[in-house]
C-alpha cells in the first residue's frame, strides 16, 4: 500500500490456447502481445465497459488485460488473476515481479493481469512525474500544486473509479475468457479489490491468496501513521535484541524522537541528489521526515540499513536516509496512477475519518503528517457515495490463504487477523521478520503453488514461512580509527 511520496508512499515455450470454453460462452480470441518483464509472447485483449455503471449507454472505457498462457499440456480451466496494489498500480506492469512468484502455478494455469480502471492500459488517470529536484520530490506545497494541476487536466469522471465499481470489470474479463471460476492473488490494495470481488461474486472464486491485507474498513491515511509507528517501534526492538545492532546503534528509538523534534523546529540540510550527486537544499519538516522514516520499512533489506541511516542523520548527514527513500519510490512512481489513487482513497477512506481516529493519529510519532496531506488533496477530488455493504467482509466458501509480514508498516498482521476471522474458511500465516508482501520471499512461492493446486491448506508448510530470518543489520566497512573515536 503506497502513500504518495511524500504525500502520504510488484525458456521460450510454445504458445498454447490462452482461454478455454466455460459457462459464460465461447472462449475469447486474443491478440499476441508483449508486456514488460515477460520474455515470451503472451495474449492481450480488452473489454469495453460503461465508465458509469448507472449509465450503460454513457461514455465507455476499455479495460486492458494480458494472459500468460499455461505451458503444460494438462491445463486447468481456472486461471489466476493478479490484482495489483497502490491503489494506482497497473497489473500488467507487475509481471516482472509476479511471474517468478507464480512460475510453478503457471505450468498448469493461465496467469491473468488486468489493469484496473484508471491504471496502465485501462483509461489511465496518470500524472507526469516531475522530480527535477529534491525539493520538488519532497516538499508538500510543490507536490500538492502539481497534483491539483494534474487532476484538473484528467479526462474522465473520477467518481467512477472506486473499488466497488472496478471489480465489475474483473468479472467482465472473467466472462470474456470463458472461465467458470477463477483464483485470485491480491497484494496490498489488491487484497481490498479481491475481497470486494469475493463479496460481489462469491460463486466465481475457487481460491484466493491475500498478501498484506488492506480491508475496506482500515481507513488508509489513519493506518499509515498508526501502523508505520508500530513498525518503527518493532524494528527498534529487533535491533535491541540483535547483539551487533544493539552494540553499534544502542539509541535507535531516541534518535527517531530527536530527529522529529529537530524537524518540528525547522531543519534545512544539504543532500546529494541520488541521481546527479549534486548537493541540493532540502527543508525537513515532520511531514517530510515521516515519509523518509516510513518508506524503508516496506522492505527488510532496506529497513536493515535504517539504524545506520539514523545514526548518520544524527550527525547531520541525511544522504543515506534520502537514498533509502529513493530506492523504493523511484520504482513505484514508474507504475503509479495518481488520479486513480486519490479517486479510491478520497471516496473510500477519507470520508470515514472521525474524531477518535484523529486522536489515535495524533498520539503517534508521525501525528497528522499523512492524514493532513490526504485531506488537502481530497478537496480537489469528486466522489460518489460508497455502498455501506462495501465495508463488510462476508464468510467465504472458497479457501483463502492470508499472508502478513510482522514488520509491515502498511498492512501489518492486525488487519490480516480480523479479516481471517471474518472470512472463516481462511488461514493466516505471519512471517515475523518480513515487511510488505511475503509472496516474493523464501519458500512462499512454493506454498502459494501448493495452495492454488489443491485449493486447500492441508499441504501448506507454515513453519517454513514463520521461521524466515530477519535481515542482517547493515554495518559500514570503515578503516581503523584511533581509540575513542566514533566509527559509526
């Protein structure tokens, strides 16, 4: 789940038939195509749907999808649909990350990437990324001005891009492919879309994997602060229990407090631009520093560097902290439709913020750093009422495998726990030392393949996921220094 940075922050085989006859009519005829990150030719198609579901004869939009055909002779008729995160990511642009995860699944099942309406090839609501300087990247005023200008220039009715409308497009693709039932893999925001599809079309779901659960009732800008604060505290505890980390960075938690206090007083620093290396001035307030602290928590390999980056920042060097942020955000921004992102959150989440939630946000170290920005941005976004039923999670007859990373700053286990309980026919597995998205790590692809093959929890090796180790905390290589000198 992304909070907009910093506005908050996936052997050539003979081609086989991509679709087979099903209960909804003849299989679709698709065109050969290429999608980023996939070496072999795949099959692409579109379905045309009404932009406004209440006006079937009104303006129409095309929903683009790509099918990676199964390679084995003995194929199964129920494909796996990949539902991307964000909100704002195009599924076809996540194939590079997701096909290795689903390679074993793809031997007998087609993998279907559907660009959700507003993303990728499905009437994209995208803003050009203009990050010519660090100030343009991080400063809230410049970001909001750019967003407002972009939103005014978008073509389309932003009221029609909420999740409860978008999942109807997924079912239109399913019908076009002629599949009686489908399997779902949803990651981050994609789990919200998956849950809504399961609510509206329960008879069409054979099984589902939900990785990093973001249910409709979690109120994202509120959770950004609460869950990131908890993840930062958990990382400090892991560091304190690690002999080397505790010895080198014994005061990680206090350094966070000190840096936030400095940002509240106003702080301007010189930081080399990650791409050009040229030093640039950056004004660090609590909002900017909150984003710099939150983003690295998404990936264990980056959060393992955070204690070092904090130690350097305490000495006035913010280079590492900015570089960690850029390592995540640069890849995300290449596949991010800002208009769709705000169309979803401004309709589904921001209207549900109440006084109790504001108090919970204020009690975190991040305060209103994320919520304030979303509320300002949402003043520019038209929305339509969301059905109250959208926020419910019904019992599921289809088995659902729920995955969570214990150090996830966006979709931590607390959300997976309650969703699993409400679904009923579900199993929740927590990898305690992982961050956001478990599916790409360790033995997870094998377990996912077993689950999709059997539509059962019986052969899942839960232990192999729960014992995945923490990332090794980063220690710089430094030359020997005279005794008494701080080598950090």
